C-alpha cells in the first residue's frame, strides 16, 4: 500500500480515508491467508516499535507484539507503572525521546488530548491502541469479521447495545465513513459522545449525509430489531466504578437469547472482549452458534499487521 504523507497517525478512524480503511481490511485478509500458509512478510525488518500501555490489555498488547515480530520488526514494551510516564513525564517529552529510538509508537492511554499531544510531538507514527474516546484498531478487526461472516461490502445493518463508550463512539465513526446503517441503544445518561464525534466529523463534509443512517435510542429491542450484526461491550469500562445501581439500569440491555430473537435469524454476535459473562452478555449467546467472537479476536492480529504496514513501513 502507498502512503500519502511522510508521517501519519491512527488516533481515530477519521485519520484514514474510507478507501484507506478498506485497503487495510484487504491487507489484513491477505495477512490472515498468508499466516495460514505459514508464510510471513518482513515489512518491518530493521524497525522497532514501542508498545506503551497505560491500561491493562491482553488482546491488543499481544496481537501488536506478535504482529511486529512476525513482520520482522522488534517491539519494546512500556507500562506506565514501570516507566517514567507513570511518574509524570509528559507525553510531549516521552514522544520526543521515543522518536529518537523507534520507528512507531502504539499507545493505550486515557484522554484523547494526551494521545494528540504525543502524536504532535512525535516525528514517527502513533497508533491508538484504545483511548477513553475511541478504539479504532478494534473496530477495524470487527469490520473484517463482518466482511468474512456477513457482508463483504460492509453495507449490512449493525447494532450496538449497552454502554455508550469508546467502542460505541468508534462504531459511529465507522458508520459515518462507510455509510452502513447503525442502530445504537444505550441507557439514558450513558449515551455515546455524539457532540465530540460531531466536532471531529465536521472536517469531513462527505460524511455528514451518513448521520441519517445512524439511529440513537434508549430501546434495546428496537436497537437489535432486524439487524445482521449485534455488538455489545462491558458495562464498566476500565477505571470506571462498578455499581449495582448502574447494573440494574443496564439489565434490559443484556444481550441474551430473548433479545437476540429480535435480530435477524442469521445475525452474528460480536464482543470486543473481555466479556463479563452473565452481565452484558449471557454464556449461551457468547458461546452460541451466532457468536463470531473468537474470529473477531484473532482478526486483531491480522489488522494490526495491516495498520503497521500502512503506517510504519517505509
Ligand atoms: N478488546 C481489547 O482491546 O482487548 P484488550 O483490553 O485485552 O486489549
């Protein structure tokens, strides 16, 4: 794939054009096939990538680590509790230093502002491995899973049920870019950050027409009615206080067999994981025949390779 500028970041999905996003999915599918054939491409030979995690991770950390290594590069891991970030060194200073050592930064952090500060001060690509605002690499893997199991053209109706969090925000951004119908149902007071998304989307006049395909409601049954893809996520994101009051409010949004009956008969189920079984999703749905969660998790690896190739390979 060709890059269009000298240094590019992936801080939100809007850092890609719709065409670039689709090319990344296509490359991820290529990497998946290639790995099955036990072949690898050394596109990151001689490159070092810093994996900076200020929050816990299993899938994102391991998939990026394996992706860098299988592409012939070398990864260096930093956790906030064992690096100077955890003692208050600024994102700006961290970025300037890492830019002298490595060729790319993958970072899981808190605020989008910190991520933007880091990217601004970096002379190397910065990849968002989850922020409080969005999780672009996860939704890229989810889109690949939809292509594999439901609709190659990504025009089928997708639903997101539950907490209005970074995943919800990212699904809205994906729907704005690609124009597929998206139904979001969240409890009152737990909506997606629509005003913030609108600020980012304002730079893209071509996306505005796609708001009409996005339904935001507080009705879980309507949220899954006749959809082809049903998504949910934890009710308590990392760092959020767990409360019985919130759990009670969210009960009607639990993805269970009864709610699944409202979706299309052949709808698939996605969950970015980790799941809180018996809370936002029941075991029978998560482990049932409509679930595609393990393919979804595997696709993280293939997508990370495609993202690294696009941004870090020169
Ligand atoms: N889905 C996801 O980001 O998983 P991890 O928190 O384990 O990385």
